[in-house]
C-alpha cells in the first residue's frame, strides 16, 4: 500500500521541474541567439544548429506545461500565467521569471514548514 503524497511535497517537486525547464530553456535560447548572430549569412547551417533549435522547442514545451501546472496550483490569474509562459520566448527572460516565481511561492509558504 502506498502512502499519499503531501501537497507541499508535490508543489516542491513541481517547482523543481519548472525551475529545471526554465534554466534549460533560457540557456538554450541565449546560446542559440548568439549562434544565430554568429552564423548570420552562412549557408548551410551546421547540423547541431537545427538539432539545438528542436531541442529548445521541446524544452519550451516542458517549460509551458510545468509553468502552467505551477500557475494552476497557485491559482494565478490569466495575465500572470501568460507573462510567465511568454518569458520562455525572450532570451534570458526565463531566468527572471523563474526567480520571480520561486520568490512568490516561497513568500506564500508558511514560515514553519515542519509543523
């Protein structure tokens, strides 16, 4: 028989998944934006370039799903949810959104989590 998982443990796990996807999406987008500028006007592009953009697309889908799950769990309004979701499309903005989300969630947690 399995023991039920507590809500704070699920929220902590979901927050860690969101943070991982936010960092992965942000790093890939910054690196690929620099590569885009560096490879401007060169044809054909290297094979790693298109593979990396595909990887970024999959990472962004993970970011969207995890960010939407966090926003649903935290009962955010539509505007706040959309701003966090769109942060993964602007280079380095997912880092800012990740810090904001973590700070916002930790403020809402009780001071004594052991009780």
